[in-house]
C-alpha cells in the first residue's frame, strides 16, 4: 500500500530563513505528487504538483519542489520564508487516477515563521 | 477556478440524530469526489470515494451504513452521518477531482453532544 512520510512534525524559522520540508513515499510505480498548504482557519490549497517532465516544479508564492525518483522523494523548498507562510503543509501522493489512484497524505508539517 | 464549497461549515447535533453535509463543485463538473476526516493536529484520512451515478467505495474500517454517501450529480455529493455519536465528532472535508488534481472544500466541523 502507498504511504507518505513527512520528516518534520513542526518547523520553526525566522523570517528570511530558507525552508526545506522533506517528503518520501513508498510506491514504486508512476505517481502524481502534490504539496498542499492549510493556513490557519482556512481550507487546503494546492501549492504545486508534479505529474511528469522537469522534476523541479515551481508553485505559487515562491515555493518549489524537486522530484527525485531514485530517492522516492518530493521535498518542498522556499529560499526565504515570510511570516505569512505560517501554516500546515501536506505532501500527498497518488497513482494516476485512471489506475484507481487515491490521494494519500503525509502526516503534515506545521511551519511557524517568527517575524 | 476550481472552487469547492461545503455546507454547513459547522453543525452541532444530539447523539442519535443524523446529519447531512453537502459538497459542491462550483465552477467545474467532477465525476469523482472524495470524503476525508481530519482529527486535530493530524492528517487527512480518506473515508470514501464517490463517483457520480454509482455506489461509493469505502476505505477499510469505514462503516458504509453509518456514513452514507450520495453523488447524485456531477457537482454535488452528500455525506450523511447516521445515528451520530460523540466519537463521530470531527472535521469532515470533501474534495472534487478535476481533471487529475483534487480541490478541497473548506470542511465541516461536526460536534455530537
């Protein structure tokens, strides 16, 4: 069965620090990869996604993620965080939907950015 | 685009009653919708997959008779929690797939007294 693991439960950074959140998955076939963000009191929003092509994916708000197939990883990065990036971040993985894929979430990483 | 709404956003009910939660895709048609449950400070757990015009597929451990799902149209899926009990109190989130990305509703906070 698919599983998704996020390495950090809670990350605390100061503004302007660089961010990298780890995500590993356990499915060996073709996968679609996502990062979602949940700001306090708000619903899940899509940050970025990877289906195929360039393994370095750029998303909204300056976020990017790199797919490394050999490591089964899809880490999220941002060069310089802002206070407004304080939120819960979820990595999610699915097989292609035409293969019966279901979106499975990692445990989430809470990011706190100090002003 | 790709907006999903849920109604109600918050509901409090007495033990033994049933509660219906609606999930709508506002600006697209979704052949597949999903229902998740989120516990405080935890991730989302998939409860069931709902396909328009057919029976929902439930994940292991989810009681299909307690959590009734109806996907009557391409823009509406409903989750009915039947004979709710305090342990059913949770945050229920729906999502709709379009075309290969899931978009999430704002969630419904259910409190069973």
